[in-house]
C-alpha cells in the first residue's frame, strides 16, 4: 500500500533533487534487491512476477559496463523463465530447465543496434525488460529527462512504501510518431515515475508508461529491501556458479537452423478450435488447397504488422479459391479473450485458430511471426522466419504461382 503526504516543491528544487538522486544511483559498485515486476500485455491483463536482481559494476566490460543476473520465483517461471543474465560478453537464460546463450564472439551482430521497418532492434545485452531498472540505467534515464526540455518534471507527494517514506518524481512528454501500420502520424505520451527511499535514496519504485491511440504499454518495478554497495563479489558472476557444466553444448540441439528442418516434409497434423465458431478445423480438411499458415501471438510487436500483411494477401488473392489463409495463435501466454481483442483491433480476415502450443512444438518453431506455405499434398514448400521489410513481396511471389 502506498500512502501520500502533501509536499510543495519548486521546479528548480525538483531538478536539483532529481539530479542528486541520479548521481547517487549512478555511482554504485553493486546492487541487489527482490523485485515485484509488472508489465502490460496489449490485449490481456498485466502480469506481475517476482525476481531477485543481482548487479555488479564492471568498468572493464566495454559492452555493458556491468554484469547482471535475474532469478525468477519458481511459480512465475512459466511467464518469465527460470533465470537470465549477462556476463563476459554472453547473454544467457534458462526456460523450463533448458539453458541457452548468445555470445558476442559467435553472434556479434546480435549485440549491435539495428533498424528494421522503421523501428530499432535492441542489442541483445540490453533487450531484457529488466535492463531498464538496473541502477545505472535508471540514472541514465533521469539524466536524459533532465537534459530534455520537452519533459515536464514534477516532485509529487511523498509516499510510504513498506512503511518507509519515499520521495517521488514524475516526468511526462508528448510527441509525435509515425504509425508503421498505415503511415499515420500519432501523438503518444511517455510518462515515467520514480520513487526513492528518503533516507538512503535507494530505489523503491519505477514505472514507465507509453500512452497512444494505437496501444498502451506499462512496466513497473517495486524494489523490496534494495541494497547498494554491500560487497557483491565479482566471483559471484563466475560461469562455474551461473552456468551448467555443459553450457557450451547447450545451444547445439536447439539452434534454429538456417534451413527449416521440416521444409520438404509432410506437415504435422492438427485439429484446433476456430475463433468465433463452435467447431474444430483440421489440416486434413484443407488437403487439396495451398495453405498459408501463420504462427502468431497477441503480445508480439512484429505480429501486429504481420496481421496487416495477412489481410493484404487475403484481399489480393481473395478470388483464388485454391489458397487458404490460416492464422494460428500458439503462444502459451495467450488466451481466447486476448486473441479476440487482437483480431478485432487489426480486423484479421484469415481463419483464426487457437489453443495451439503443442502444434507449435510439432512444427519445431521458435518465436513469432512465422509463415509456412503448404502445397495441396500437405508438403511444406516454403518457410518464412520472423519479420522483414520484404516479407509481403516474398510471399506474393510464391502465391502468384498458384494457378486459379
């Protein structure tokens, strides 16, 4: 429970106070805290997970400047994985006991910032959603806010977090952005809230919201008993402590192949519920047609664009009765209500199937969106992994070969 008390602070005092807090937070050697982290999902309720955070500043690490390690509460691991982190140029994680890693030596491109479809792909070591609540990153956010005259900064009423008094700041900014889906320019508001324990200036609460006409997003972290500079040793982040013994072999079985392993093979069978209809649909019913099969999820940003591409393709080939367009929502994090909201938001025209997590495993797919083209004999003839600027044209080329 958070309790507020009235406090009148001038604009100049707020800037001075926030700067002092950022300097204190940025000048750390190590950090550890239990965290209740909440994050929104575009078409369903937000989720809250418990995570233990460990951070060690490593000035010699030119890539990240620190090592970090996040351990998820066991009851939340289905949504957030078992653990994850970064150490010595390697990003690692475990989900359902399966360890995976990406190293800068093996995949240097993954550790660089890249542009795609007008957006930015975040470097691997900065892509974890908890990266933004590391002490140096919160300090950087505060410095960026103070340097940006478009932000309206205010110090709010003091609050009580875990029975301790905290100072609280908010920063808001409204700006324009181009909506990649249809080229419209939309306004969106960025709102960031910080809360720090008054006596120690340790972080107590962090919240970031993006509010727009398209979608709203929210991330929030509550820090419970945070500790700075308590002597977390560098040896804590030793690979022998954090990684399984055979960690260098762990990726080989699960590495996504350059060539899709089922390409040229018979498509696995499925029978799934049809959204909006009281019936099941099986792939056997579609034998004799070409099937463009999309695997997608409501929470995947690139899937928003993929939904519109599917609509365009269905419209373009609407008179060709030999082609069936099917969208399968196969993420374990999705539910029927979220899928219905997604379908309504993006006016999805294809046949929509759901409750398909096991089907995704049978098709040996990782990540979203994924597209497969299946011929009338049920053979997978084309595979399109992920999203790219040429995805729509690439699929059109193949569908144009289908004789009416």
